[in-house]
């Protein structure tokens, strides 16, 4: 009887910590995709700005020579 009680307590404790996994809805997936696209856009903008700055510096250096 004690072992059955211990197994039950362990099962309840495990379920309390692990819980049920919430299924993703289509809206959640779309939100994640939008956030990912925003991050990618920000990163691309920073890279483009850096490349433009580097090209401008090279052009100024070439014109000085």
C-alpha cells in the first residue's frame, strides 16, 4: 500500500513540474514567423548600412590618392 501511495505521489509531482505541453496554434506560428522576419530585416539593414559605410570610406580613400 505504501509503494502504491509513493508511486501516486511521484506521478502527481512529475505531472505538476512537467505539465501538459500546449499545442501551438496557427496564430502562434504566424507571430513567431513575423518576429523572426523582423529580426532578419533589422540584421540585414545593419549589414547594408555597414557595407555602405565601408564602401564610402574606400571611395574617399581612392579619391584622395
